[in-house]
C-alpha cells in the first residue's frame, strides 16, 4: 500500500527494547507476540495476529505518569475494556476474544463447506490482524505515540489505519486538538492543509481528494518541523492513496496556536 508523506517530521526515538521519551525520561518497554488460530479443526485457513507495542515501563518511569499513558495507549489499541489491568494479561484476553469472534463469524460457512465436500482452501477465510504501537517522535516534553493497525477480514482488501497520541511527559496527560488549536481558526488551518497537501510530490503523484475542504481531524503529531495531520484511508481520498500525512510548517501554524509550543 502506497504511503503518502508530505514532510518527514522530527527524529524517531523508538528503538530496541527500551525507549526514553521527553525530558522527563518516560521509558518504554516492548511487548511482542504472534499467534495463529485455525478457523476450525482440520482446516488450513487461519487467523494470524501480530502485536508489537511499546508501553511505559513502570519501574523506570514516574509511576503515575506511566499508568496514565498506559491506559490511554491500551484503550487506543484494544478498547476501554482493557485499561487498568496488567498489559500482558489484557493483550492475551484481547487475542483470545478476537480468535473466538473469528471462528464464530465463519462457523456457518465452514459447516456449509464441510457438507458440500468443498475442501478449499479459501483465501477469504485466512484473516490477519496486526497492531503496532510505537513512539514516533519527541519534541521537548511532548511525546508522540502512533498506533498502527492492519486488518484483513476476507473482503476485497485489508484496511490500514494510524492514530497519533501526543502526551505531556511531565504529567502523562493526552494533548488534544482543542488544547492547542482554537475552533475559530479551523478555516485558516483547512486552507493551510490544502496548501501543503502535495508538498514533496510531483505532478504525477498529486493526491485527488473527494472532500470540499480538508478539516483538522484531531489525528495529529507535533514535531520540530511543524504539526502533521494524518488522514486514514477513505477519509479524504480514495483507498489507492493510502494514509495521507500533511504537515503545516511551524512558522505557518504558530499564529493559530493557543500556546506557542515552539518558544519552549
């Protein structure tokens, strides 16, 4: 899947095993797992689940900050039923629940195929779910964490999505769009998003959008170069354009910020 990125923002701070983020040294550890579940006994089709996430290390970070950040990340990755519990146990529970749903969803079809003697295999029954959560940039006391998901559930193609979470590493609080931008300036910001839509692309690769205007959508990251808004598949353009990142340079976004984060 083609990924459109107008400007690369900030330096990635994600690394192997332990990652420090922000001046306060919020430290992350990595949890990875991969499991495969047959759709039914004796069938070759299966569900493959891959998890690769960084979560705050309680032993190496301020406990309250680490707990707050962990809850937000776990909710973004797996839903609010999995917050406030041991992450490893929560991930295992989520995986088992997804596997049960996969088998239940396809049980009737498997029964019909068995009766008909049609052994397959059938590509539409081999599902995939991948979740990644990584620290993608740091800027002063701001840490950007990106949740990436890919899922194939038997349709024409899989779906990818990204969600950016921006944390104040001093407090663990999530920085929302309304914390930095005023709604009264959204029209001006929309104009800037349109202006920078095709930055870094030639005439042959211009993005064809199907919305009247590109509104700030709350899915953003903060970096040294500026503020980047992420638009997922089908959000503003056809599937073929993939996930689209648009960066408004710091000097252009500064007049519309509630607080000048670029003076810190």
